[in-house]
């Protein structure tokens, strides 16, 4: 009997193992094997399997299909919904089952099985009213969903809390209509909280039900802004259940039993865990009521005077600082949103005060390192609220904003100085369409970097300075740490920019001790220029035509550029590295010669210089090279060479097949014909045979100039210009009118009684009033001659008969004479001042009677006070007549345009040497400064 029964048990166990083996882990299988000697346990499992098969309508339990196995496995899982469905089906349909087939059928075992199945098929219900609580306790060998008719939409719901066999909370719900799941000895306490009762269904064979005197949860509701505190008085973790959602949020802070903060969150709808002995403070941040609940045996709940978190609203124009006082990095929570126009600037510092990072128009939650500090500023827009815990952040009003921040429009400049101890970056919002120039200096003021059309974030060394200038049409915002930067408006741009139109020329001179670069926006072939570079001694260094190259210019050297494209070219340079001015001469002497024609070029410089061309292998030319004596030193046929011409030598070029363009240094070469070897505008035979020259109708002398020397006397003015290219012949006196003697380096040597080196003739240290008066009278005697001299020179310059080179030279000579005029003025002022300071009233009257120009004069009480003025003031007359004529002829020359004066006013105004002029190149300058250029 026992043997038979044991065999039946083994057979039944084998059947069950086949059913569940694909879905049950090794541990469960081992558990089943271990308990084969436990009849009750075995029959319970068997009954459960039989229930499952009866749900599917299978009467023969020896027949197993794949779907039965799937449903059996689902019944063993913790999926509440699937578990519940199968339990219902199992309990609603119980059919007759043949449990075991075989020759040795044991009637006693069969009866036990049928009895077990009958018991498990019995279900019961219990209806629980509002406020009533019950325990549902599952056996240690089964699992079940507690079926019920709850439905929130029908107004039927309940609270529950589930504990495992060790008393640990597993699951819970608040005002729910779920079907609580319990398994393996778990127990769930259910409390109906709706006005309508809820009916629960269970199976007594698996689940026992007991009334409970205590509810499932201790609960409290919080209205908007209200705070509650839940204290966990138990010895296990507790979960704070709530009905918060994405539209109903709250803040919370969780503390351990020692009162240390362990977790916090803002605008949350989570279900936080509270440790044994710990507490949680919650604050409702929604407009709706939120209900909170926790295990009844665990939690004690009360109203809280303190909110879970502090919220600091910052309005436009306000700044606050937050210091992280915790031991870990923490996030500063905020409600910034670009869509709501709620943004802020910030500067973040490490615990040692060094810069960490920064930002503008921020909407994120920045992370602050331990001991670090963040300063936030709401610059404009809507207020931003920052949320923090006082045990994590120390918050204070900040008198300083987060950032030194400025927006610059096109051509506006600003200077930033790094007053910190480490390198920091100058942040900006530049991009591909928003560009700027900058010049970067070290702490000693030495330029360490320059950039044009930049869109990067330059780094500023400790103690260094950067000047930025927006060059794009769109404005750019620059910013950096307010605490570490000092800023100021810059009157000077980071880099100067000069735009040169087609046919215009500029000269840039390197005034530093090292090579410096000039940048440009040239792009071949639409924006191109010619250039010529001269060393400090005037030697030709480099030249090129139709270029876009950005060359480094040696110390003391100069580059002359001429735009040749229809589009203008902009040149970019540092005012601390280069002096610039408009050039009246082009960069290159450049001519295109047709095939068969000849061009002769004379090198009047002191060193050899190159002549370049655009000849090619299919378009060649011939050339002949001459030395300074006119001897042929080289002849070359069919070449593309770019030859060097010796000092005082010349070259003759002839294209062979098609036109060729030749070009060279404009300042070093002159185009000549065969009878003017030095290219000074005077024929060689006239220079050799002698020239009768005079001034203002008076013959002075006969001179001979060197036909091989462009400037015989070396005073910087070529022989032709000094002799006005022999185009002003005085037939009465039978001589050529000249402005200067080309064989004498003394300027104005033809002017009778006027020497321009006046300051060296007099003793400035004398205190003798009468000697001073004598000197002043001599200067007065010069004024008429000087006035006439300038008038004549301007007349010559106005003549269209002079070549362009001749006019340029005459104009240069005018500026040299103007320098001498300033010397007159300075001397007069010095001497007149001595009379005023040491003389008596008779001496003062002498100055007035003789119409002496000086800076001070007398008021009604005969005391010196202001500048004397008068129609006969010789400098005023000089300024009116000379500069009016210069203005009319050279009105496009910015060096001589008076600041703020119209053309009409210039003619009516007594211009003075100290008058301010707007040069257009150097800013406002006085007359003396202009003449020194």
C-alpha cells in the first residue's frame, strides 16, 4: 500500500515537473524535489495545477498542450493582472478530473486528490465599509490577487499595505482600485476609504481573512503651500505613499534618525523612502490638495512650520550668491525656462575662489562643487525661483552681478582686464556671422596676440588685458566673471581698419622693434591690391601686384598698398604697431607695354631694385640693362626674367609677342625717355649745359645738375620739382623760375633774406628786452616774403602743366616750408612771452603797436589775458590764403582739413598753427602735429 502510494506520488510529481520545467528555475525545481515527502504540500501544488487545467476546460490532466504550460507559468509569476485573470477562471469552472491513469490505481490517493480540488475550488467574499480594515493573509505556499469590485470612476476605493513574512513593507496603495497581490506568507491590510463599500473575493484554502483594529495607512492631506512632517517611529523603512502626479507636485526633504539630510527634491511626485527613526517634510506646490500616507504602525504625522525647501525668487536686476556647505557637489534647482522668458546669468567658482564656469541666459540646474560658490543674476525678463535646502546652500544677496557683461555694436570697443591670479576666458556669443577683432596684452602691456574677424573665446592671462571690437553688422555680447574682470570703454579699437577704394593708396609704417603683420580682407580675384615694402633705409624689400597676401613688415619698414580691384579692400592693423596715412603715390610704377613698344625705367635709389612682369613662356620680352654711366651691362632676348636694376642704372624692355605688364617700386623708379636718363623731368643735355634760374622776377645764378642723379642736392626733392620742370620761363629776365636751388640742400635758398633754420640764429636765453624786440622786428620783416613765397608755390602746384610726380613733390615741399613757419611762430611766442613777463606797460604797448602775434593780450584793464587778434596778424593771413588754396586744390587730402569748418568758413577764418584739424587718419591733431607727419 505504501509502495503503491509512493509510486503514484512519484508519477504525479513527474507530471508536474514536466509542466513547469521550462518556466521554473532550478531553485524552484530543487524546492519541489526537496518536499516530495510532504503530502500536504504536494497535494496543494497538485490542486493548484488541476485548477489551472480546469480553467482551460481540459478534463484529462495527462494531456498537456503549450498554451496550458504558458498559463501555468503566468499563474506562478507576480504579474497581478495575469494572475488575477487565471485565478478567476480557475475558481469559476471546476469539472471532473481523472488525475492519474494506470494499472495500479490507488483509490485512497484518488479520494484525497478529489477532496483537495474541491476545497480549493471554494471561494468567499467579504464586503468592507468605509473606515473598516481587514487583514488578508496568504499561505506560505501560494500566491493570489485579492479580487474586488473597486472602481475609482464608480466611487469605490481603498488603502492597503503589504508586508512580507519578516514584517518588511513590500507594496502599498492609497485611495486605489488595484487588486493587491500577496504571496508566500505575505499579508495585506486593507482599509476602505470611499463612501461606498468594496467587496473582496478570496479563497479560504489559500488566504485567510481577519479584521484589523488599525487602518492600513496613517494619512494627511495638504493644501497648496501647506507643509506636513511624517516621522518614522518604527524599526523598518517606510514608504510615503501619495496621490501626487505630473500636475500635482510637492517638495520634500528626508532626514535620518540623527537629523542629517539624506535626500530632497523639488516639484516631485515620487514616493520617497523614510529610514527607521527618520522623518520627511513635504510641502504642497500645486493648486490642488495632495494626500500623503504611510504605514499606520510606522508613521506619526503633524503639520510643519518649516517648509521642505526654501524658494528664493529673484527678479530682474537682482543678484544672489549660493555657497555649497555640504560635502558633495549639489545641483541648484530653479524654474528657469526660455519659453517663459525666465533666464539667468551665473558665475561659478571653486572652493578656492578660482573660476570654474559661467553662462548667460541659462535655464539649466548648475552643479556647485563642495565649498563652491555661484552668483546668479536675473538681468531681464520674468523672475526666476531658485529652490534649495539651508543645510546644503547658504544664500545671500549679492551686491555685484554674476558677470561683467556688455553688448557692442559694430565698431564699438571695450577693454577687459584680468584682475585674478589665473587665466580666464572672455566668453561671447560670436559665431560665423558675428565677428570681432581683439588685441591681447600681458601684465606688462606687451602685445601677445592679435586676431581679426574672430569668433572664438580668447583667454586672458593673469594681470593681462584684452581689447575687443565688434566688426560684424550684428552686435556681440561679451562677458566674464565680474569678480575677476575689470572693464572699461576703449576709445581705441582693438585693431584699426582702413578701407581703400580702387585707385586709392595707403602707407603703413611699422613703429615697433619687431616684425608685425598687416591683415586684409582681400579675396582673389574680386578684392586685390598692389603693394611695395620698403626697409627703414628706403631700400626696396618686396613687391607684388594683384595680391591678397598678409605680409609681416620688418621693424621700421613701410608698406604702400593700392587697391586695383573694383571692390575695396580693408586693411587691419594695430595702432600700437603701425602708423598709417593716405599715400599720394601708388605702391607700384606699373605699365602695360604692347609688343614692339619700349619702356625705360630709371632706378634713382641707392641700391639695386627689382622690376617684375607678367611675362610667360608663350609671351616673352627683351631687355637691356645700363649702369649709372649709361653703359650697357646686359642684354637678354626672349625671356621671362624679373631682373634687378643697379643703383642709378636703367632698364629698357620690349615685349615680343603680346602686351606685357611691368611693375616696380614707385618710390625708387622713374619712367624715362632716352634724353632724361635720371627721370627727374629735366633733359640730360640741359642739366649738363647749365640752367639760368631766378625767383620772383630776379635772376639769381646759373646752375648745372647731375643728369644721372634724380635729386642732385639730396634734400629729398627731385631736381625737376625744384626747377618746376623748367615750365615757368621768365622771358624778361631770361631765366627759369624756381622754388629752390637743386644744388643746395638749404630749403628756400632762393628766397632773399629768408632762412628757414631761424631758431639757430638767436639766443633764446637772452633776457634783454631790446634784443628781444630786435629779433621780433626781423621776424616781422620776413612775413611778406614768406607769404608771397607760399602763395607762389601753391600757384605752381595748381598748374596743370606739372606732372603728377612734380605736383606731389611740390606739395611735399609746401609741408616743409610750413614746418619753417611753425618755427617762426614758436620763436615769436617765446620772445613775446618774455616781454610780457619781464617788461613793463610800455613794452606791452610796443607789442600791440607793432602787431606782434602772441598767445596773450590785454583786457580793458590792460592786463594780459587772451590771444590778440587782428587782420594784419601775419600767421592769420598766411593761414587764410595759403591753406584756402591748398584746400581747394587738395581738398581730398585729410591732413589739411580743419575740424568742424565748412568750405565757406575756411575762407573767412583766421587759421592758426594751434587750430585743431580732423585728419581722418590720426584723429584730431593740431597744425604743428600735422606738419610733423
